[in-house]
């Protein structure tokens, strides 16, 4: 199958690739934060299980924040995790908006091309 070339097509494909990679990274960060939050909750509350289906415990899989900030005990780490989760969410949303905008640009471009041919 031959993909038609159009003005800016390569740049759009690169932008989509970068946005997709950003979405995957944001999802990974959000998962790491969720594991840390659940791990901290499981340690403080016996109603939660900190054992995964793989047999690992959440404390085995949790990683400290990449910012290098110290992980404090209690509410401070929970607040940091909430901030990290919000940052991951905003990163994912920003990258998703790239897809929406490129879709709009494609609709506008194809609409213009079809209007000129009639």
C-alpha cells in the first residue's frame, strides 16, 4: 500500500510518534505512582493485600520518585505521589491533544483538496 505524500506529512508522522511515546511514558509513570500509593496504603492498612498475582510484593516493585526527592513517611510521600500522578495525567492529556489536532488538520487538508477538485 502506498501512502500518499502531502505537505508536512513526514512532520505529522514524527509528531504522532513523539506523542505516542509520551503517552506510553506518562502511563508508565502513572502506574509506578499507583503502585507506590497502594504499597504505602497496604503497609498501613491490613485490609489491602500487597502481593501481586506474580507473587511479588508491592514493595519489591515500587520505585522511588525519579526527581531524587526523598521519600518521607506519612502524608508527605502521599502528597508527592498525588503531585506525580497529576503530572503524569497532564502529560498524557497533552500528548493526546496532539492526536486530536493532527486529526483536525488532516480533515481540513482533505476537505480543501476535495473542494478544489470539484
